[in-house]
């Protein structure tokens, strides 16, 4: 009987080895359509969140928002707001009506259907760091952002599927401001097919960008307005101010059915109260005012709740990120977003001056604050340094490593018969043996584990023989290889020619200066 069992085991082993010669199982992780697998974490009680929401409504009613755009003031007036000079006092019934029409789920249409994104509570979308005036890498150093940097940044962001939306990336300062929107839109349309970003720097520039996008995608005006094909980010000027280009951006994007992400920039102790509860209450009030403006302009206009709240370093006054208070602020914002039921945006980021352990620590703590808060969109998820004054090519790569790992976790772990492995693993290995040659191992050794892009798991001796390079140094070769590969979507040459003709025509006409 014992001999028979041994023979049966050997047969199973031979059969398993033969089956293992088949093509390896492919990894089943979709980095393009992620859902947050983590339970949300609260920092305040339900009663405290209700009190913060009530205080935000009171702030809008009694203190009001300073709105600098006359057209926006008139929209608020017609909606029932009380106007005193530039101060707009928004009643809670106006806010409640706006929250009823603001969509709880938004589908963003990218250049390719497989790149479309779904924004609602529970989904998860990453963007690289954005809005930096400088770029930096180990080979070329820190420098003012340029057209080359913007183009390369777009190529890197397109390469990684874990970035589902494009961001405003780095400012191309060598392109004149009245022509800059042509350049940034053309780069996004031709080098990536992901959901694009458009700056709100005045109606003329926004209308130019909308036309470029409509024509390049082959959309009618009605088809363009029916669904969001691009987005913008609206920063209120905390405390309680909505300036001209931001108010105009909210109106323009709402009228044309495109998405705004409202993002008050409330730094505790500077532009906001020094406490987490006070700063997030102010941020919430400002976000509610902006949301109300979009819904008064066009009920049902796609709008994403947002916050960007952290503290300042009280020794220097400089913004700090990845701090415990930044983490707590993200959690509080998540509670308020769930209170409203709206998709929402949060942010990671770092105040470090180079891609070192401080940068990694800050970015990861900020990232996990967003994940535990249930953020729908996480911006500045990779590459951000100096509190947003620069983006690092190497840091984009090292941060993507973490984002990819988070994406792997979104897939969940399987525990079916094959995964438990009685037949293809447990019964094939004798006591004190090893599983290297088990059928389960042979079938999965190429695909079971995440394959790092920059981390090095070699032992010290092997690592030393390879040059003893740290992760930042290795990341340089990674981004250089990405740029050399020049991975981009296929585009219609006729539409590219038409796009260039439009840009040439508008440039000859003088372009469109940004409004301030």
C-alpha cells in the first residue's frame, strides 16, 4: 500500500512537471480600472462630521464667499444668494439643491474606450505630480520647466498604466503664455490617449482647447457636451475667495458638460485654521460654494469634490506634506465626501528637496492617508518634490513602484482549489523538502509575484558586482529607456494635420492670452 502511494505521488509529480511546460499563466491585474480594496478609516465621529458640515453651511450663509467674477455673482444672485458688495451669501437650500443634481458617478471619456475612467466612491484613479514650475533629474539637474520636460513627462505618464488620468505636470515656461495651451493640448492629444487635463486660464483659452479636443476626437458639439472628455482643476483662493479665472473655469466647464475638480488649497496655520477640523471645515465650505456655482450654471454638470489640506512648518512657514496632520486631513475630507456621496480628489506629495528617504516617507504616508480615506482621485501620487516646486524624473519611477504594488493589492488574493494547492503543491513535497519544483510553482513562477521596475532584490554581493547603485540611480536608466522606447498611441494623420493647421491659424491671429 505504501509503495502504491509512493508511485501515485511520483506519477502526479511527473504529470505536474509535464503540465508545467505549457505557457505560464498570465497575471490578471488590471491597472486601468481599480477599486479601492481598503476599508475607510474615520478620524472624527459621525456627530463631529455633521457639525463640520453644518458649520460650513453657516459659514457660507453668514460670512459668505468673496467672488471676483461679475458673471458668477449674477449666477449666484439669480439662484437666490444674498449679495453684499463682492460677498456672496449662499443659503443652505441652494447648497442642498446643488448636491441633489451633482452626479454621484462620472464616466470620463478618454481617447480610447479602454482608457475611459469611472469616478465614484470606491473607484481609484492615480495622477502623477502636477503644476510644478521646475523639473529635475540626476543627469540634467534642476531647471525651469520647458516644452521638452512637458513632452517627456507626458511620455512617462502615458507609459505607466497605473496613471489613468493626465495631470498638468510641469509648466513649459519656454512657450509663451498666449500659446502655451495649444502646445500642452497638442502634446496630450498626440502622445497619449488617456483622460486629458485642460487649464482654466480664461474663456478664450478654454474654448480653443475644447475645439481642438472636439475636432481631434471627431465629436459634434452635442456629443462633446453630453459626456466629459476632459477635466480641469479649480483652486479656490483660501480663505473664502473665488477669483476670476477659477470662477470662469467652473462656469465654462459646466456649460460644456466637462468636469471640474474643486480643490481648495488650505494650509493649516496659514490660509486656514491651525486645526484639522477647522481647516477641513473651511475647505468644505469653499468646495460647496464651487459645486453650487456649477449646478446653478448647469444642473447635472460633472463635478468632483476635492481638498488639498496639510499643515505648514511653523518654523519657516513652508508647506509640509506627508505629515500626521496631512493624513488626518485626508481622512476628514473622505468622511465629508462620503457625507455628500460625491467622488472626490485628495493628494499625496512631498516637501523634500531631492528623492531621498524623506521624499519616500512623506509621499507614502500621504498616499496611505488618501487610500484609507477612500479617495477617488489621488493627484501628486508620484514625482512631486519641494511641496510642488519641482517634479523629479527619478521620483516618478520610484513612486510608481509603490503605486503598482497598490494596484496589485486592488486585485485581491485568490483562494481557490488551485491556489490552496493540495493536488499541485502540498501532496508533491515530502517533509523537509522544498516547493521549487512543485507543479504549482512551475506553472506560476513567471507570473505569481509582482515584478519590480526599480527595486533590486539581489543579495549584497550581486548588487555590489552590478555597480552598487541605489534606487534613485537605477531609476535614471528606467526613465531614459521609457523615452527611448517612445510608446505612444496610434493617431490619425489627417486629424493631426488639421490640429496643427488650427494651431498655426490661431497663432497667426495672436493666440489667446490667459485671463487673470
